[in-house]
């Protein structure tokens, strides 16, 4: 497995790679969620590339860029064991050299939920993902449904900018108690870790109600909020939203179109996000 630090070398290597080429973009601190992406990408493609880059431009000034877990050596071992051909792990100045001044500003799909709670977040995500696509020119790129709005944003920029890459979404990987796997889970104290599955229980409450025939978004949200409120370690709830699963537009009632129920909540100081799709 080759580990590459520069855009020029990565571009050259990917251009010479066998096709199809699969790309798994990550910020490292890999867990089973990421490995489910690399496993699928390995099975689907002749060549497999992954990137590890904690992208500074998708973090707000008061967010956890500094404390985001970084475990490069371990990540490289895991990726090698998955049969990854090449890992792109550039320093920030390689992606954002002096004078860098072009940004991708996604529209309405990025306005609510994470976009509202984290201004500028999706501008950073969209820009770095477009750059990674430009550098590697993959045939397929793999993302986890856990970041449901991120996937919708990436699909939208891929369509709108005619980026020649097939976006593959893989299901959320959960711990046995339902907690969605996330690099940020490493920052939970043991007590907070015990409380954290409340987020998925809240989503399941909304989903169960939907299964009984309830279609009113307000009532589905209320069911989820009631579960979150029952857990004292939930410090705050950024949102409980019911949105169209493609456009991320809020809906008043779930129709025949797939809808997504999404939650962002803080357990202690750790911000957790998760979602379920009602289909
Ligand atoms: O989901 C992530 O890890 C990041 O947002 C991504 C897609 C790698 C862009 O930095």
C-alpha cells in the first residue's frame, strides 16, 4: 500500500491505476463504519484509494478541530489489512496552499439541520470532496448514511457540477446497543457512552410511531424529543427534524416520498448525529 502526501503524486498514481477506481474519503480515526465502506469499495473496484484528511475548513472556529481524534499509524494498518492500494494523507497546506480562494457553496440542501447548526460546514465539505474527486478522479466514491445530509449535499454537487463519479451510500454501522459508530464516540466518558444510545432510541420511537400509521411530522418529532428528554446526560438538542430524504427540505407530513428523521444532540460535550430513513 502506497501512502501519498502530495496532490501531484496522488493524481499521477490514480491516473495510472486500474479501473474502476473506488475512493473512500475519510478524516481518519477509522472504525467499523469506515471499514464497511472500504470493504464494499474493495469488492466493487479494481483499485481502491482512501484519503485521510481532517479538513479544517469544515470545522467552525469553536468546534472540535483540535480535539478531533487522529490515529494515522493505526488507520494505515487497518487500510492495509483491507487491501487498500493507495492512501492519500496530505498536510493542510497541500490541499489549501497559500492563495487558495475557490469555494463550493451548496444551496438549499445544505441550509437546514447541520447547515444551520454549523455555518460554513457544508461549504468546507463540498469544497474538499470536489478537490478529492478532482485529484483522484474515482469511478465510485463511498459515504456512510450516518451523515445523511452530507450524502445529500455530495449527491447534489455531483449532479449540479457534472462530476463523473458514482456516489455509493452505505448503511449506518451501529454498536450492539444501537449507538451509531462515529470517530467522536472516542471522546465520550464511560457514563456518557452508556447514555449515548438514547439518540437511536429516540429515532426508533419516531420510526415505530410512523409504522403505526402516524404521518404528522410534529408528532413524530415529539415522540423522539420525549425520549431524548428522559436522559439527564443529554445536555442540549440542536434539532429533531423530519425532512425529504433527497432534498433535505423539512416536511409537515410524511408522504409516499422517503423521509429522514434526523437528530443532533449533545451528550456531555460530545455532539452526536444520527438518522433513520422512513421508507
Ligand atoms: O465524513 C467525513 O469524514 C468528512 O466530512 C469527509 C467526507 C471525508 C470530508 O472531509
